[in-house]
C-alpha cells in the first residue's frame, strides 16, 4: 500500500521566532559579517514561509523567510576542510518540497577553484554558489528553478 507524500512546509513564524537562531557569531566580533539573501521561485518571486539553515561542521543557524523571501544571518567565515575552500552547507526548506534541498555557499574572496566539489562544476553552476560582496555584507540569493537556478546536490 502506498501512502501519500508529505511536503516539508509550510513553516509558521510563531514556531521559528521563539529565539533568535540566525547567528553563528556575535555582532561585536570584528570578523562577523551579515549574510543576507532571498529565496526565489522560477519567476524571481520571493518565497515566503520558507526556512534556510546554514551549517559549518558542528555550528548551525536558521532563518525563516519573510513575505518577500528575505532571510539573514550573522556569520564568521568557517575554517576550510583539508583540500577544500571555506563554505557553508545550506539547507532549503519550503512548501511543496518533499525533501529539503542542499547546496553550498562559497566566499567571494577565496580561491574556491581548489575545492573538489566546486572544481567539478561548470562556470555557470559555480556562479550560483558564490556569495556576492555587497557593501561589506555577503549576499546569497537562492533560486529554486529557472534562469540561473542554484545548484542543488543529491542527499
């Protein structure tokens, strides 16, 4: 007997806003940066009611998306794993997804080409994984599909 699939959303602000989980660093840390972005559908419209998690080994942070699909974090750059470039693992949860999606966020000021995962991708795919430096902050938009869709990896 088959049972129907369930999606991973929707997420309601009341369940996510009990405490601030969007910081991997103290704002007073001189190395801290603001990381902002938008979760976008195939038409470029913000996806509200989603959730973004970023991971760096044992540290993680979570941000819900607002009505325009915006999310934000306070971060410090993680250490690079042996043979790789510093990066965050990014998990995307949104209504309509049967499983969360997984991607990576690389930093614009790093030699990312030495990372084996990054190096295995084509130039257009690589561009979707590198945050932009935007007035001292980092910007990382996640496009679920369509033109310039973010690269997602198998679980």
